[in-house]
C-alpha cells in the first residue's frame, strides 16, 4: 500500500505545479496586456480621444484574455477533479476485492484448522483411551 501513497504524493505534486502555473499564466497575460498598452502609447502618441479609445480597447482585450485564461484553468481543474475521482474509485474497488479475497482465505484457513483439530482430537482420543474417547470429543 505504501507504493500507492507515493503515487498519490507524486500525483498531488504534479497537479500543484499545474495550478501554480495556471495562476502565473493569468498574471502573465494581464501583465503582458498592460505592458503592450503602455508601449503602444509611448511609441505612437495620438490625440486624447484616440488615446482613451486605445486604452479602453486594450483593457477590454486584456479582460477578454484573462477571462479566456480563467476558463481554461477552470476546465483543467474540472478535468483534474474527474481524474482524481476516477483514480479514487479504482483504488476503492481494488481495496474491496482484496478485502473479500482475504476474507475467503481466512475462512478457508479457519476451516482447515478446525478440521485438523477435530482429526487430531479424534485420533488422540482413540489411541490413548482405547475407545472411551467418544465421550471427550467436542461437539
């Protein structure tokens, strides 16, 4: 079972890295949009109304990119949850199968021990008491 625990830790580390990269991606998109807007304003000065339009368009574009990145991150999170749930169900199913098999083994072992004990008791009783062993046998 320790092996499964190691796999779980690796799985969690992998998804933690994906989550942190997703947050960095959104921040990068926003920062890139702002830097691009600022560079555009510095390199191509225009009239006030035109500048306001460019700022508004840049803000809308940055917002749209952020929304798209957030939707992508959400889709990845949903996929990770689904994969994790499926993995947990597989582990649960395997555990149940192992438990049932162990129960069957215990029952078989108990029956074999009981039979051996009865045979030993019957054999010991007949050889030491010369036929009076029938009264000492367990029910």
